C-alpha cells in the first residue's frame, strides 16, 4: 500500500498518528509538497474523482481512498490493535458520536482559522482574516465543552485513547502555526493536550 502524505497538514497527520499507534510500518509513505500543487496534478485528480486534498491511500488492489477518517477506519480493519474505534456496539457509537462532535465543533473551525490566519499558508489560501478570526473563536468556544467532558477522565470517548482524541488534538495542535494560547479556564483540556503531546505518536 502507498500513502500520499503532506508534512504540515492536519488531515494527513491523523493517518500518520493512527499508523504510529498501531506500529504500522509496511505502508510506503510518499511526501508531497502541497505548496507546489503536487496533489493537484491530473494524475491525482483522476484517481480521486476530482476531489483535491491529502491524504490519499492506494490499497494493494489499486483502490484509491481519500478522507482521513475513512482511511483510518480502513487501517483499523486491517490492523485491529490497539483498538481506536470501539469494541462493542455501544462503544463504537459513543466514539463515533464524540469523533463527529470534535471534528465539526473543534477541529474543523480551528483548522479553518489557521488556514486563514497563518502567514505560512498564505500561498495556499485566499485568506480572509475576519473569517479566520470567527472560526478560531468558534473552535475555542467549543473547547469549553471538551473541557467539561474531560473533567475526571483522561480520554474523550472511552477509557483509552481513541480516534476522537486524535482528531481533536491534531486540530488543536495545528494552531501552533498561529501560536494560539488556550484560555486559562480550560484546565482539563490543557491537561489532556499535554498528555497527548507526550505520546510517542505525537511525533508522527
């Protein structure tokens, strides 16, 4: 299998994180330069039905998978341990629920905020600072809900790290490009973020 990757982008990092947690080493990783538009060539657009973005996973039979969570689910089915998506029907549903919440309410607005506010990404985006500010602020506001959830617990969706933690943290950590400082009242979210940074997979 072959994974087409990008160094800074958060969505590819989700897949790299899952691969690191599962000690997956038999997938070839091909690093593309998004600033140079290497992911927008006719070759890749043909494979992805015109959808632009990374990561892209090419499976052994030549199937092309896009969308980071779809790729992560596929990897979970091939490399089931450690489990990141749930073992029981109830656990699967709870992890899915929290993954959806953190992606829509926390990760997505923070990532959009960074894309519109980081000078480093100016070449990739027709930046709108006001739009970036609004999205950053929406993400920070949603972190208060995450902060409440993390009171008296280490992980967002289960008694262990799951894909919900990975999605939330990768979105939050992307804000290092705009040097975001968490509000002081988000004590539990900060504790959880520090714990995530200490995982070996955080370097993925």
